[in-house]
C-alpha cells in the first residue's frame, strides 16, 4: 500500500503542470461522466447498503 501511495504521489508531482482545473468539464464529457447538474438523482434500495455487511457478520459470528 505504501509503495502504491508513493507511486501515485510521484505521478502527480511529475504531471502537475498538465493538470488544468479549467478543463474539468471538458474532461468529464470525454470520459462520459455526468456532472450531476442536469441529471436525476438515482435512488438505491436500502438493502444494497446492508448486503455487503452480511458476509462479514457471518464470518465474525460463526468463525
């Protein structure tokens, strides 16, 4: 994890001149990401938040 973190920091330091915040909207359009300004908020069922916890609890309870 530490090696990956160091690699990301080095990558950011080497490319910091290429990162231009004024082109953020253009970059989001290129990758197909929505900005959230003109789209609806999608609803998630509450069970989707509980399901990932079930295997962890079963592992802790039943070993």
